[in-house]
């Protein structure tokens, strides 16, 4: 008997497909529509409860190994059908939230991220709901002038120009007092982009570097190559800027620092003279107001004078230390910042704002015109569109966080936060000097502290200043072990870095524990707890002398 081939019933298959599409459509409409049955309210309540629970946790993290977390995220297949929001929240709570870092914990004092003011959470919900795109005024009708106002308020903090100046430029389409980027890195890159274009602009028949390219621009102006000059502690974002602008890391010239991590002015003057003698264009001299490693502030006033005498753009990377300007007691440490051609400040650091609010400010309101880009469908010439003079295009309205914080926290509120952080840093520094288990490595200038743990076998040598190179290596290794163990336990946290210049001089690599005292919730008892935790953790770790290390190395080779 001949085999019969069964053909699927097309009408039934079509009906099944239509039902499936109807179900998908129904689920999607629920996702995009404002519900009347209270479903969204229930989801919001769950997320709020999860967030509150997360924020109230005092431990820094769980002690789960990172490899175990990675295993949870190895599936690369996109789910075929829409899924239930509640089910996803369950998954999110278990797999992501449960093992995330509690950056708001008062005992998390290792990085430049801390607690946020409570108004940020509901404001974030509003910003997400409104979904404004501040690249152009057509998608941010009120947000664009609001952002301009917030930037003008910060510009005034830095430069302190007259009322007439701000009245003229705050909402003027041809003026740019500042720009928002999604971080300090892009803010620094934007500043270098402006500096390069201003140095190699249009002249006679030459239409400028932005149009004709860097090689043609250098050739036209008679330069051999272009450089950026700053200290060895310049943020790595300037390496990115050098790469993106085509000058290369080799032409990012790094000047040595003194034992307090401030740029060597004599070496800077010599380098500027050498660059000019070699026919190199100096795109910018970069000063640091709160370096990432130690919080040190360069001698900005003297650097501004050097830059002015050389007719060079002076940029200050104040991503961390800029808000010190709010403090009457400490603002003198940033003297000279008002002479900078451009300044970077990071909102997620000491402005206590969420991630994604880097800022760059320009002394000259027309400075950013050299990077202007327009398009016929948007960011048109003459409009107040903010995307004309920013590195990024589409961008969320996160500047509303800045505007809200400046109004709600106010000048005196920020002054208290800055003064409090510096006071806590001094408390911790004094405590470290009183405890034989620790050694202060750099005298803090603002609110970042560098120190290390000294295992018992080396404490007498430290007191007498008799440490050998082998001793230093042993102490370095122990501090690496200590910081890793403290982080893995998850009760408290400080970060670590490696220093080339300390109280032991230059050229000696010293592993340092790094504390950042900026969280308003951190108390002196929390600082005590962090140090006590380190002492308790250190007691459980092996102490290897130089001889022990050599023996272990030989054993491993065998």
C-alpha cells in the first residue's frame, strides 16, 4: 500500500499562529499601557521594597565567588516569547540584586561612589517616564533650558563672573557655558577635542583640523607633532583622548610628582620649553584637582601662569575635587581653577548624583563652537539644541538630577558634605598614625587616604626607617592578600593602588590601601570598624618573609 504523506492543516496552523500573535500583542500592550487594574502599582511596590532592602544592608557584599556569579549569565539565547514582569523581577532579585555591591554602605569606603540623597529614586522614575532626549529641543522642550540653567549655576561656582555675564549667556544659543556627558572621561575628551580644534582652526585657505585632519593641520601650521602635558597621575581618560585624536600615547607627556603627588613645576616649565624647541604643538596642559589615586591637588595657580605664558589651553580635571569649591574652609586648595580654559566635574562623585552626569565647563562661552555639528533634520544652526556641541548625540535628561540637587541640597548643604568628608579623613589619618599595625603613606589633602598594613615582623624596621627592598616586596604582597581577603568577606571595603612616589621617595613601588571618605552615612565608628576588620583579617593571613618567599618560589619551580 502506498504511503500517504500527511500535509498539515493550514487553516488550523494559521489559527494557532493568529492566537499566538494575539497573545503576544496583548502582553505587549500591557507593557506599554498605563494599567487600570493596579498591576503596575504592584510591580512598582515590589521594586521599591527590593531597593529599600538593598539600601538598608550594612555589609558591602556577599561572599560568593565571582566565578559562581558568572555561571548564572552564560546563556546567550534571546527568549522567544514575552515573559511575565513579576517572574523577571524574581530572577533579577536572586541573580543580580542579591550579589551587587552596596555602594551606599557606610563601611564601603574604597571607591568614589557612595550613598545618594533619597529624592534621587523617585526623580529617576520621573526622568525615565518622561524619556526626554536632550540632543534637540524637539524632544526636550523644557529640559534643554533647564540643563542650561544647571550648567550655568556650576559655571558660576567655578568662575564667579558677573550677573550680566550669566544673564547674557545662560540661554543664548551661540553660547556654551558647559556640557553634560555620561561621565568624566567623555567630559575630559570633549575638553581636549575643543583645545585641539581651537589650536588648529581655519586660517586663510586652510579650513581647520576638523575638516582637513590632523596631519594636514600640523603641516599647515608648521608643527612636527602634537602633545598633551600633565602629571604622571593624570586620569587614564587622557590616554583615550590621545588615542582618539590621533596623537598617540607616546605624545601624552607625563611629568613627575613630588611626595605629596603634586606636579613638579620645574619639570613642567622645562618640558614646555623643550616641546616648543622641538616644534611640537602643546594642545593642552592638564592640572588635577583631586587625583584619582590620592586626592592630591596640583598647584593650579602656577600651572595657569605657565599655560598663559606659553599661550596654551589650560584644562583642570576636577572630576573628584571640584565640589571642594563649595567649602569656605577648603576652597583655597583649588586656587587657580578659575583661570582654567576648561574644567571637568563628575556628578556621581562629590555632587552625590547617579551615574551618567559628567560635566565640562568653558571659560569662554564660544569655546565649544569649534566642535559644533549640525544636521538638517535636527540640531539645526541657531537652535538651542544641546547636541550641537557635545560628543554624544542622544542623551537622557539626567541633568535634572543636577538641577534638583543644587536647589534641594544648596550651597550650604554641599559645604557641609565636603567639610564632613575631609574631617572624617583626618580622623582616619590620625587613627592610622596611632595604631602600630598601620602606616600613613601620603598626607591627605582632601578626602582620599593612602596607607598600608604593616605585619608584626616589620614594625620595628618601619619605626627605625630600616626597610630593605625585600621587606617592601613582602609588605606589598601582604597588603594585596589583605585587601583581597577583606573584599571577599564582604563586611567592609577599601580599595588598593600602587604608588611610585611616597614618603619613601620616588621610584619605589608601594602597594597602598586606599580609603575614600565621602559617604555622608559613614561615621567614626564605621571607620573604626573598617580598620578593626583589617586587623582581624590580617591575623588570619600567612606572613611571608623574603626567605619564605624564596623557598616557596623554589618549591613551585620544582
